[in-house]
C-alpha cells in the first residue's frame, strides 16, 4: 500500500512539473515571436505593459492552480496513508 501512495504522489509531482514547463514554454514562444518581428522602443514598451497586466497575472493564476491541486492531492494521499497505517 505504501508503494502505491508514494507512486501516486510521484506521479502528481511529475504532472505538476510538466504543467509548469508548459507555462514556461508558452512564455518562450511569445519571446521568440517578439524576436522574429523585430524590436522597437515602442513595441518593447507595449510588450512590457502587456506582460505586467495580462501575461503575469494569467501565468501566476495557472501556476497557483497547478500547485493548489498538487498540494491538495498530496494531503489527501497522506491522509489515506495515515488512515491505512
């Protein structure tokens, strides 16, 4: 039983890690797109403002949900472990 619980927590953590990398890759794609279109002072200022208002808040929300779910599931699994023990 302990092996299954540890395996489940490990799978949850791996899923969270993959989801985090997906958020990072999304930002990297945006950066590549910006580099391909060329940089001007006006576009950099606009991008900076957009990042501060939209991108940062959406990424923080995504990462917060990812880790809330992971921590919640880990506590549930830990509770099951303590109950079964």
